[in-house]
């Protein structure tokens, strides 16, 4: 079995607006079929990033966390953002559990019509459901800066690697902070 190429990028932001702007850049780059796995502690900025992704996709509807409804969908310009929040699911949710909630179907159909982009908050809870081509974004709050964040972005697969390459070009990294 071939291991997909894994590439990473680290981006530091110093304000909520900057995290939102990174999301907008990502939203402008993603194509249908893209799955974004967002990880990080409560309050790390996952929803802020998704709001930026939506803005970058041209979605003007107010984006909110789907913690209690599990899934929200937003559409604009012939594309759709499917926003999933797995916070209320137990870590290690099985494929059978996810199937009863319809999550496996949503992820399987990510690129069925070539327009769906899927962003999953608390992605670590349903890791077994993700496709091989994945853009994972781990968000960590800065200890010394109230609104500072570190985004560790990891790409596996061709589609995600293309997005990461575009982001890398926008965010020239100091030696040791970008790896491929």
C-alpha cells in the first residue's frame, strides 16, 4: 500500500481577524470534494476559521457552529459548504454509529457533484471516516497572546497538497516552520 505524501505548513496569527482571513484564503482555494478536518481545544478558533472559509467561497450567510444540530449547509456561486461539528460525538465514534447519523454518507458524497466542500470541527472524534485526501488543520491558542493562534496545516493527497502549496506561496515560512 502506498503512503500518501504528507506536507505541512505552520501559520501564526495574532488576531481573530487574521485567523478568519486565513480561512478566507483557504475558501478561495478549495474545490468540490475537499474535506477539511479541524482540530483544537474549545475556543481555539475552529468556527472562526470556517466562517472565513465560507467568506472565501462567496457565502454571505451568517455561519454558526452546528454543535447541537450536527450539520449546517451553506451555498453560493454553485458551491456548497457542509459544516459538521462532531463535538457531541464520543471520541472514536464507530463507522456504524456515524452511519446512523448520516456522516459517512456526507463524507462519501463529498465530491459526488463536484461542488461540496466539507469542514468538520472536532474531526479527531470521527477520524476513521475521512478520505485519504484530507486537509487537516490543528488550531492551538497562543499561551502569551489572547487572540494569537498557531495553525498546523497538514495535507495528504493531491487535492489537499495543491491547496497547501498555494497557502505556502502566500505565507513564506521561516526555515524550520515549513516542511514538505
